[in-house]
């Protein structure tokens, strides 16, 4: 017997339904031999004929799957949408939540504010991977057991309410909130974990520590208010003129405060400036001017975007 | 110009169900897998071997075909034959095929008028 046919049969039967394996083997072997015979009868040499026939039959596991009437997919159309919804729902909320909680615990209970951001990001990432893995595994098992719990049929009542085009998607809102949280986290981080150390190895804060008793709390309040605005905007689903006004007030207040601090040389820690050569030799001015331009650009962009989106929805 | 790829997919879709009909008709006269494949090919039903063999087995499991081993020839062969149930299903399928043809004809003529 030809070894290649034997190997093909073995590979197919390994994945074929067990109770009928022997029968499939006999039938498939006869069929392969018939097909080879047909080709050699037409003048092909046996080895080439065998190769061609087995190639025609294709991947052994695909053939076996056809015998078993098994679909070659991890999650089929019956479960795909539910899987996607569950996964999306969990991934937008849980990892960020876990990351923030872990970060806060690390900074407070663990008393390591410097390591908080890294720990939070790592925890969020791990949580995301775990969620994706277990949800997918559950659905893949469900797909294979056929133990289909009756999924609720879709009805028109499930159509989303409000305007068809939602201007503020959950993803947008999450991204904005994450950005503000990062900015908030930066304030303690730069204080405890800046990259510049003094001669005793202690970290030198980037921003002037004196500001903690004057302007920094104001900035924190503005940022927290921005968080509240993002939540309110998501709940409304779109920009309203009232939201535009509040957003403009917050944006302008933040930009004005930061710009004024930058231009009057009050934002950066004088101790830091003294220790970094190029800052001391005039770099401070460059940093300040660049930062003011960037802040202004971001502010103008944000204001324009809010106005444009609010106009689009004018009743 | 429609691409070959698109055309082939549509033709494949159109042909898919007809393999079952063709097999049930052809197997009114008992035959084994490869011989059936050749007969179908001879009548213009180009079926892949890796589609037909599993299909025959599935039809048998559904009770639409019966089978019998023939060990008289050089190698053992499984002969399939359309069962009574298979004949009933075939009747419905042929009626459906005819109905589709009638509908299409009607539609074509309706458009022309």
C-alpha cells in the first residue's frame, strides 16, 4: 500500500467522527484508489497521480470536518453579535476601572505614588487580556456543545433611542476621560517621580512645589469639572449649547491659568531649572512659548469642534 | 465589468443545492462514490470529490440514501441508493426547482412586456 495515501487517511481519520472511522477509512481508501487508477489509466505515473488526487481532496482536517459536519470557525454567526457585544461592553469599562483602582491603591495604601501609573496600566492590560480570553473561550465552547440557550430574538424595541447618529460615542467619551485622568495623574507623578534627581538622589519635582498651595488645586478642580462635563456630554449624547458654554469656560480658564503661569515663569520648579543646563541657558523661555502655543492650539481646536458639532444638531 | 471572482461566487451559490438533487436522481440506480462523481460530471455537475463523499454520508445519516457494501469487485465499495424517504424529499426539491424556473420565466416575461 502507498505510504502517502496511508498518511493521508490517518490524518483524515484522526479528526473524523470516531464511531464511523473504520467505515470511512474503507470507503475513502477505495475512492482514492479509484481516482488514482483513473489517472494512471490515462498515462500518468502512479506517484504523480497519487499526489494529484490527494491534493485534489485537500486538507485532511477540512475533509474530516465535512464528514463530521463540523464548521471550521471559532465563533459562528449565531453567537458572533452577542460575543461582540459582551466583549465590547466589558472591555470599555472593566479594565479602566481595575486600572484606576489598582493605581489608587498603589499610591495610597501601597504608599508608592511613583509606581501607581505603571501598576494601573499593567493591571488594566492584564484585565483586558483575561476578559477577552475567557469570554471568547466561553462562546467557543458554547458554539461546540450545541447546548444553545435560546438567545432572545431581536425586536424593534431594542432600537437605540434618540438621534440615529450619536455624536458622542462611548469610545470618544472613554478616550477623553482617560486623557483627563492621565493629566490628573501627571500632577502627583511629576512631584514624586520626576526624572531629575538632586545630589542626594531625591527627585526634583518638575512643577514648582509652591504651586500646590496656590494654583495646582485650581487646575485640579478644573480638570475634575472637565471629567463631569465629559460624563454629562455622554449622557446627553451630543453637544448642546449649554455644554459648549461650560466647555468653553473650563477650556479658557485652564488655558489662561497655564499660559499665565508659563509666561511669568511660575510653573516650572526653579530648583529643576537650576539643575538642567539647557533650561538654565534660556531653554525655559522656549519651553514656555512652545507650551503656550500648544495649549492655545488645543483649546481653539476643542472650542471649534464643540461649536461645529452643536450646530450640526441645531433643531 | 464584473470580476471573475464575483461571478464564480454567484455561480457557486446557485449550484450548491442542486448537487443534492442531482445525487438523489442519479442514485435511483445504485452506485459508489467515485462512479457517481463521474456520472454527475458527465451530466454537467462538476462536484469536488471532497464535497461529494461527505455529502453522501450525510444524506445516508439523514435516511435519504441507503447503502450496501459490495465486496465482489477488486476492492470493497459502498453502493448508495435513494431511499423511499429520499424519493419523497427529491419530489419536493424537484417541484421547488421547477417553481423557481417558472418564477424566473414569469419575471423575465413580465419585465419584457
